[in-house]
């Protein structure tokens, strides 16, 4: 969910994806959250890396109207701090919705 209540993925969509993953033998191709990471790549780590790289550019463009890699080191450090805080924030609502939410910044990520 988004902070304004819009649904990103339904429970059914997530379960359909899980079934497709298992039906295709996905557990033999890689792991999610490290389960079986010794057998194949950990796709959750890949996702988080790609999202962080995308968010760095989104934040850099929003703040400085520049790609992250073109910023001076002190501005890159500031952008990295913002991205780190954004990605580490626990957005799970244990109350009414019982679901995580995604901020407007993370929703812009192409991944």
C-alpha cells in the first residue's frame, strides 16, 4: 500500500507470483531472502541493490537536478544517507491494514 491507501499488489497477485515461481522451479534458480542462497543467487539482494541504485538517481534528480554519479562526493554522501534511511524504514502496519506501504519516492523506482 501507499501512504495514501492505494494498493500496489493484492494478496492474490502475490500468491499468484509465488505459485508461478514454484511451478517454474524458481527455487532451483535462486533464493528469496537467503533461503537456499548456497544453491543459487539471492534474488532479494539483487532487487534491493537495483532499487537502491534507482533511488539514488531519483533523489539526486529531485534535490540537485543531476544524476547521482555526476554529483560531488559530499552530495553523493547526503543522497546515500537519504536512500539508506528510506530503505531501512519499517513501513509495516501491524494494525488495520496488516501490510507494508511504499513511500512516493520508492513508488517511483523503476524496479
